[in-house]
């Protein structure tokens, strides 16, 4: 404790630039892509699958569906957002509807490229396949970053007054923590034998 009291000013002068550097890097505006699969389901259809001659191949058919959502939760626009599927989906619905370019690679991978994704913007993809598996979304990236996969669960909506209460309490707690830090620093600096 005496060491801290004796060298409090020097320690403080070293810690402040490190904290400033950390905060600048942590809260720097950048694009941040997030990918979620909120829903997938397989329907079993009680209709036999027949070949062109009318012979039954399978007693039941299956319809596979899946939803993908990609969003930019960052504070900067993500450009050249690229989604790579294992192969071209049989049916795909994009919401909200927007322009994109698509092509297939030599190995059969299907690539969709969106020009940009603004901050807090998201795009939903609904896939459908009949009697075949759905292609996996194997990569999602932009010029700025690679998408991270997040879990997405339904949750009840919280009323506005509850959100405001939580924000107010968090702000008060954060302010109290800053106040305690300042008091502690004053104690350490003023307790220094040399004074200020």
C-alpha cells in the first residue's frame, strides 16, 4: 500500500493513456456483422413421391425450410457483404427485397453479394427445398469483417418504462463507480508523503 501511495502520480500517469487507448479501440466505429438462424423445420408431407412412370419411390415427401438473418450491429456501413452457400438453394426469399449479385464458383459453391449493409440494417433469407437437404451457409463476410454467429431466441417484449428504468439504474451505478474511483484516486494522491 505504501508503494502505491508513494508512486500514485506515476502510476496514474501510466494508467490513463492505457485506459484511453483501450476505450478508443473498444468503442471505435466499425462494421460488425452478426448471423443468426432463428428457425428451421422439416415438414413431412403425406403424399407419395412418384417417378415419371407412376411408381412410388417414397411413401412420404419432406419439405425443408430454414431462416437466416444477417445484420450489421456496428456503427459503420459494411460493404461487399458476401454469403456463400454449399450449393445453390432451390428456393430463396430475401426480405426486405433488394438488389444483389450471384454467381457459382467452380466447386459448385453459390455466392450472393450485396453492395452494402447500413448500421442496424438486417436482411432475412428464407430457404425452401423439397425432398433434398438445404445448403449450409458456410461463410458470411464483408470487406470490413467476418460475421459472427449468434443464438437467437424469442423473448417477450419489454415495455418502454421498464427499459427506461433499467437505463436509469445502470447510469446511476456507472456514475457511482466513477465517483468511487475519483475518491480512491484522491485518497492515494493526497496520502502521498510529498503531497500535490
